[in-house]
């Protein structure tokens, strides 16, 4: 999910800051971006030098027969969603929390289940998870293997039968600048509780160990969640009056005692600090709120404006953001991450922002926000088919520049795509040989080429109609390549086979 910065990264960032002071702002851009939005995290060093226009693909819209606008309706959420009740008592200054959890789980497959799987992400970190009890009305015993806990049932859970699992545990946040860990000015609580992974009748439980490459960078996103409902409470002990909480949903309550509800979500996250400065704007009924540190107060205002533009664009291209709050939180670490209702962007990107469009904040804010759709509402298996969220999120950056900063589109292609040199197959998974860099080059960068080539082939009308159709049809679903291509088949007669054959190892 995140990577500990190494000395090289620190050095890059330090140099980066120095150059800014010298106003050599176009010489070197350190982009932590692709960090999978936290997923993998690393940085990309880019030397922007706008390439000649002839190297930039151009769009040649073509009329198609099936691009007439149609009225779309969001699908109903999955019946019998897993329900998580989580009560967290957290001590910000000691970095630990006590949790009582109740999981209400329904067997949505057509087979009886002899056991249920739990994934326990905090066990990725040594001494970060201590379980006091695990019981359930059908749980006879359990066994633990790495981050997996297998619950053996006293009798099979029948299709459409519901069972309740109760767990009490403590989390001890690691001293780790990432999405699960603390620094001296932030505590991030993401992937912090046991969850039941999706069950696929052909593949079984969709749970995977995380992949760490030889440079100690986590490759992509191994955690795959169902769309679930959350009912969460947070009680802050110790100086609650000093502490601000960013969360995946709006809070009810005061004085360090808060409750939250979030439906049809992949997960529930907190970011907590005694050093946050907040700024919010409201656009089309959605509150866009930033949480930054003191030296980023101005940028905290700017980022809400960038976000408002991005939300407006995605509202048009896909559908309007269906929640009432999105939180943008500065990450006290060197990568970026999307969660339900919240995105985190590195302090390095915030600190470098100088108000012009050709900066990382203007690239990464639209990228991470697009994951609210391509991750948060439209699911996919991030381990097996990461391009379905990362290629689309990276392409969303281009769409943002086309709409709001068309004069910088060539710059975007140059620094974001051509400099790192796209290679590899778009349908690579997180086990790609070579680790993070080949993963990024294939999934993100070749992914952009793939999408752009499709757009050129079918024309803007059919491309955007297909994209919108894909979004609506696969909301609250784990979409696949077939779902993506099906959406295009509804709007174009173009044969996309040659393009798919060019970019996919398994066309
Ligand atoms: Zn991303």
C-alpha cells in the first residue's frame, strides 16, 4: 500500500526544494504520482522538456452510429452487502487504538461455504495487530496464515444465509510514513481492520499477499474489497480538543466522539492530526474539504479549486459524485493514495505548488479524484487487472488538461508519458517481473496509449459515450476487461481487435 521513503528519495526531495528556491522550476519534477495512489509508492523523476508537437498523438473525432446520448441509471447496489460495524477508541499521542468489530456477512455465492476468509492488513506490519477475541455464531475455530485468517464453520453457511463475526483487537500504528502508520504530525488509519474479501465462484476468495519488489517498493494494490456498508464510531482519548479528523464520510458528534455511516464503499479510512488547517468549498451540493499543514495553507485553498474543476468534469463525463463530502488530505509521506471519500497527496507535491498548471498538484489531484469513480464506485480487481483503475485515472489527468489547460496538454504528454518511456502489456498484473517501474510503465503509461488509440479509432463521441456507459453499467461491481470492451461494443462498430492485440498479452 505504501512505501517507506529511502534515503535516495529524501535526497531527491531535498534537492527539489532547493531548486524551487532558485526558481529553476522547470528543471526537475519529482512525481510520486503513480504511486498507485498510494498503492505502490515511489517517485518518478521527470525532466519536463516539451516535445515537438508532431510526436504528440492528435485526436481525430469520427462520427459513429451509436453515440446518441442516452439516459443512464446507476445499478442497484449488491444485495445483502457485507456490513461492518467498527468502534475505534484511539489515542493519537500513543498511536494505538482498541477496536470492537462486528461483521455481518451473507453468502452471496450459489454454494454452501465450509469456511470464511478474513484478510487482516495490519498484520503486514510487525506487532501492529493484537487480537483479543474472535467469535461468531457459526465459527468453530480459526487458523492464521500471514495476513489471512480462515474461519472454520460448525456447519456450512448456505447460499443467502447470513452470519455474524465478532472481533476485538488493538492496532498499534507503526512509526511509518504511509497510509497505515504515524509521523510526528499525522496518524493514518487505512486498511486497519479484518475484512471478508470478495468471493468469486471460479477463482475463490480474491485475496493476495502484497508484492514488494527488490527496491522495497510495494507493487500495485493487492487488497481487493467488496462493496460494503460501514457504521463506524471513533472516540478520541487524550487531548481530543486539539485533534482534527479527516474520514471517509461526514462526522456526526463533537468533542472527540464521532459516528459515521458510509454505504457501498470499499473501505473506511481516517487521517488524524493536531496540525491540520482546513478549507472547504461547496459545489453542486458536494463539500470539498482540504486538510493541510501550516506551511500549506494557501495551497490547501488552491487544491479545493483544482478538485472542484475535476469533480465537475467527471460529473459530466461519468456521473455526478454521489456523496456529500470529499476530503483531500496532505500526506506526511512521499506518495499519493485514494480511499473512499478521501484522497491523500504527498506534502512534497503540496510544497512544490507554485500556482501554475504545469505542476504535480495539477496532475495528481485530478488523478486521485478520478479514483473515486475508478476504484470507489466502479470496482475492479486491482491485483489482476490494475489497468482498469490506473490507466483510466492517468487518462483522466489528460482529460483534465484538455478541458482546463489545453495549452499544457503537450507538456503533460511529454512529462507524464513520453519521458518515462511506456513499455509492456497494459493487462499486466502486480506480479509483473521487475517490480514497480515495469508495472507503472505498462499499466499506467501504456494504458494511456491504449486508451488514446481507442479514442482515435472510434472518435470522441463514441469514446465518451462508451466511457459513461461503462461507468454506469459497472458501478458497485468489480468490472473486468470484458465489461470495459462490452461498453465500447454498444457504441461503435469499429473493430478494436488490432489495438487490443497490440497492447494486451492476453487479448
Ligand atoms: Zn492511481
